[in-house]
């Protein structure tokens, strides 16, 4: 399990001991989040945390990429891929998170209201 912190210009991502991912905003990130309120969760995460995506092994996946029966945003770490970029079978380093409340709240709204949001570790 990765117990790590990833810091970016707009916020911090922390992996808890239980594996859930906590996302918080910096003051600068809070201001920028207001500008991205109308975007989908995928678009919001990419726009707000592009630096974390570019400096780590995090990526956004589509539900159909992993056989998930949800429309939730799916965030993954260390996804094995072949030379053509196709996803291979996950290994012990691969971690996946999702946002179970996607039908009720957006990630942006939760961050602006509660100052943090948790993405659930998908075992």
C-alpha cells in the first residue's frame, strides 16, 4: 500500500492507511476551483491537478477500461500497460479509487463546501 502525499499547486492528495484518497485544496486552488464548477469530475480533476498527474503515476480511467458499472470518476495509480498503451492485468502496485456520491455531489462542490473530499479505495 502506498502511504504517500502528493502536493500540487492547487492542492494535496494523501493516501490513508485504509487506502482512501483525501484531496484538499490550497487557498489558490480554492479560488481556481470556483472557475471550474461547471466541469465534469474528470475535467475538474485534470484542470486542477494537472501537475500531480504529470509528476506521478496517477491517471484518470474510464469505467469501461476496468469493467466498472458506474459513471463515477475513476482515479488510478501505477496502471500496467503494454507497448500499445492497452491496460494489462493490475498488479500489487496498482491502486484504484472512485467517488461513490457522484450522483448526488460533484467533487468540486464537496471540496468547496467541506474543504476536502475522499475517494474510496476500490479493492
